[in-house]
C-alpha cells in the first residue's frame, strides 16, 4: 500500500472512530430517538455529508457501537480463557487488565452504560437486538468456565460458579458506570478487594 493510501486510510479510520465515540455519548445521554446525525457531525467537527459517508443512518451507527462493545468484551475474555496459565492467574489477569483498561479509558464506562440501556430498551434496531441476544451471555459463560476450572484445582472459592461470574461482571460494569458518571472525581478502588471475593 502506498504512503498516500496508508495516510488516507488512517484519516478515514480516525474520522470513523471520532464519529463512534461522539455518538456513544449522544446515545447514552439522549437515547436513540433524541440523537441526530447532524448533532454528531457538528460535535465531531465534520459536515453532515461526511458523517453520512461513514454511516447511512443513526440506527446503523447505534448497531455498530453495540456490536463493537460486545466484540471487544467477548473476544478479550475468550482470549483470556485460552491462555495457557492457571485459572487463578486468568482471574487475576482479568481483574487487573479490566480495571487497568477502565482506569486508562473514559470510553469503557460509556460503552457499559449504552449496552445496559440497549439491553432493556424495546426501541432499538432489530439488528442491535439480535447482537445483544446472541452475545450477552458469552463473557459470563466464559468466566463461569474459568471459575469452575479454578474450583476444581482449589484456587477459586467454592460458591456457585454462575453466581461468581455474575458478581465479577456486575463489579466490573458497576465500576465502569461509576467512572462514566463521576468523571474526574472517580477513584479506582484497590484491585485486591475484588480478587479476594474469588480467591
């Protein structure tokens, strides 16, 4: 690929990302019905026509954000599950990496807020509903399998594995949402507190 082509592709990718991150906040704060592509374009510093070049509708944009949220979370936990390390190390890594990502990125909490809202809203695109239905239990099931493996080797506490998985994801999502709500006032709690719940 020529240098000009690479630069053009990089610029397109950056604009697309800018639209997605701007839209993410609009959708959380105003909902799908209250969000206008015109507002997203203006906030992103681009023309309405350019925004439509990337996404043909706000419904397509909303669906892409939902897809992206699930793809990132699910691929991360499935990759973690495949790691050739002990279940205890997998769980510790999950806690540390997720909380580090949460601390480093303001977007994580906004994605969690949008997914939570979308999961209970009847007024979202059908394709987004299908993604949620298909993907919503992937990370929970993978974490349950990691926990079961750790319970078999004695490194993870012997409570119901499904319940522990639910507690894990509820804690991560709750912290992410707290950060989105509190902004600069958010303070990350000690990681070892969460680890001690499981090990």
